[in-house]
C-alpha cells in the first residue's frame, strides 16, 4: 500500500480539502481506502487576496510570489494536519486555481493552447512537509492540446464504472463537471466528460451579496427552497454560448464569476424577485444547465447519476435535479463507496500515485488532448534529492 495525501481548493475558494488514502493497484484494479479527511479554511485575509486576484486585481510579481508561498504554507499545514503523524509516502496537491483559460476556438488565434495557473508551489510544500509532492497537474494535458479539465474522469472510470448500467458522475464544486461512464459490458460507447457550467460559485456569491457577507453559502439549499424559480429568466440565461458549445470544454470564475452574477442581478430586476426567489432561480440555472448538457451531448441518458462535491449536500439542488431528470435516480458517490465530500482530494492523491508509477492520468476523449499524458511535476525534499533518481 502507498499512503498518499490529496489536496485541493476549488473555485469556491472556501478552504483546502485534504484526504489521506491508502492506494493499491494501478488502473482498473485500483483500490482506495480513505484513512482521514477534513477541510481547512483559509485565513480570512488570504482568502480575500485570492478572490481579489481571481477577480482581476492588479498584483506585482513580488506580491504574486508571496501569495504563492502563503498558499503553499496553508496546503502544507493541511497535509500535516490530516496525516496526524501517520508516515506518508506522497502528496498530490492540485493547488489553488487563480486563472483558467480554455483553448482558443478562433482559428485565427496564433497560439490556440489553453492556459491554467494554480498557486501553492510544490517545491515549498515538499520542503515544509518533508514529503515528495506532485503539483501542476493540468499543464501536460494543456500542452497536448487539451482543456486541462476535467482531470478526475479517469479516476471515475477506474473506480465508479458499473458492471451493467451507464452512469454519470456529476461533481458540484464551484464549477460543475460530469463524467459519463458506459457500463463494463458496453463496447459501443466511450467515456466522455466536460464542465457543465456554474454550480456553487454563483450561489455562494449571491448568498454573500444578499446577506452582506453574513453567510457564505446556502446550507442545505434552505434559502433557495423558500423561493420559486423564475423559469423565463433561466431560459434567458441558458442562451449563453458556453451551454451550447459541444465538448470538450471547460470554464471557471473567469466566465461565471462576479461579473456574470452582476449581469444576472441586473436582468432579475425586471422580475422583482425576492432573495429566496433569486437563489432558487440561480439554483435552477445550475440544474437546467446540467440536464440540458446531458440531453444535448450524451450518447444516451444515464441509468444513474452520482453526485459529489459540496453541492451534493444541497438538498434543494439535488431535488430539483431529480425533477429535471425524471426517472433517472440521482444519488451520491457515497452510495457507490466513494466519499462525496472528498472525492476531488482523493482524485488528486490518485493522480500523484499514477505520476509516481508512470501511468497517464488524463482521458483524451474528455479533455481533448492529442494523447494520454503523465500529469504533474514531482518535487522532492532536499533530503531526498539523491533518491529521486529512481522515480523516472
């Protein structure tokens, strides 16, 4: 067994998810045992700096370096805390995304490659923890012409494929993403996946706006559940080009962030919506965008949907998605044996494990890369530099 810590802070920037796992096997014989997991919030000032940068705030190179180090220090603290003294072989750290630009679709673009920047440098984490650390997972896929996202699809394929039924694994983080998994017995279909659009990011921003910062998210969807969605407004918002762009595709706060929310708030004024109505309408946008993408881009509707991520605990969102998908059961990955809250952290532990073993981590059918790629850069503590020669 290899003990690996997986670390990630998503587009909601609400804290670092850390998972300590035992991993055995390689790909379809992969076995995961979750030993410990927790979420470690950022200090308020650091979170504010990250959100300001994501929103386009100007920053000097010296300030960027300081922010990179500060994030790495928080990731190292999270790794140390979740391990709680357990000897650990490896860390896989996604870092904190502060900018994501998908590949350029315009054929006149000189350099069509995408770009994605995650802060929290691996060399610092390795130095602070004394544990080899893999970071910068998205770069190799992007260099191969891919979106650099979603990167969890191969883990979904290896851990969650059903013997006889077709599944969708739907992550509901700040941004939503889906992996479609044909059953083991299907020879006519291939796994596909893409970012479905906004999930928690708009809801969290709206809650913070409507409560003047008193609340950071809609716990259990209780606020939205007290409202009524404005379906005319949802249909209007669904005309956004992203929802109609065929996969592979990815997105982030750059598209569905504060500016987009401000546009939604402006357009909602014509309907005189109450705060619960507005939250119900934004929730319905997430739900409707997921259902639309399934019907538009899947080879067929799934037999089952498994939710994961923070949004899987939003009971109102889950009930509305169930209503949109009619008879397709909407469950969580918990019910398939994979922790729904920490699935993304577990995934980056696996990607680090695969990088160590020389196993490609991306699914080109999902990301659009030209070939399978080893994902991530390996960083060693100073005391292990000589031993690192045996890793590649």
